[in-house]
């Protein structure tokens, strides 16, 4: 004779909601963890980009200062040259 399997107990609606709630909480924890990891990666990229931009701005500032110095040197050179030319004419 075949053995009869005991009939499955039907779960109540509260038990079903409890199971569903646990599953949803578990999924949200995983999603939250994944989002935090990705945010950390994005923040790291933003920090590196900001560092590169700062370096570029510093380079631009240095080049601007160097250009002003060279223009002043050129002006002084031209003034000396003009004085020498005037002195040679006289």
C-alpha cells in the first residue's frame, strides 16, 4: 500500500506577509549595500577628477605668472634698446 503524505498546512495570510516582508527586507539590504559601494566608487572618481582640475588650475596660474614676468622683461629690454638707439644717433 502507498503511504499517504500528510496534507500541506496552508499558511495564513499573516504568515505569507511575514515571509514576504523578510524577503523584501533582505533584498533592500542587498540593494543598499550595492548602492553604497557604487556611491563610494563615484565619490572616489569625483575626488580624483577634482585633484586633476586643481592641478590644471595651478599649472594655468603658474603659466600666467611666467607670462607676465616675460612680458616685463621684454618691456625692459625694449626700453634699453630704445635708449641705446637714441644714444647712437646723437
